């Protein structure tokens, strides 16, 4: 029986654009063999779907009726509770603003890392 892989849940507004998004994709490729990876995006689309490593689970925060900041925090807290990650890694300022209160609301024991 193989050991259970630790779970890394990454929060980023989207995977469009340049620097931080590209670096995250490189990081995910390196971690994929040793981690269960979950990527949470604010927007409901992937600009680089072929560049995500196989097995990465993608979740979206978009909602049919925009509920503002509180809606995003609540939705992310539910995802954190459901995924039970070992580490929550937030990338970019806007994601950090949502992730910090969501992590607290979820009462998660996961290590929180902000970038």
C-alpha cells in the first residue's frame, strides 16, 4: 500500500498572463509526483489547460450570482473544508485577500503560505 500523498491547495485569480501564473505552473509540475494538487481559480476558465500536470484537480470560485467578497470567502472556505489540504498556498494580492479569511473561516489546520 502506497503512503497517502500530502495535499497542496493553491489559490490564484486565474492562469492567464505572465510571471506568477507561469511560475506556479512550473512549481506544480515539480510537485506533481509527490503531492496531491488542487488549484482554485476565481474565473471559470483555463487559459493553459494543457500545461497543468496530469491529475491536478481544478476548482472554480465563480458563482452564477456575484455575491462579492463575502461570497468568494465563503465559497473558498467550503472548498478548503472539502479538500482538507495540508498546505494552502495563495498567489497574488487579490487571492491573498480572499484566502486569509477563508482559511480562518474553514477552521483549517493546514499551513497557510502567502505569496
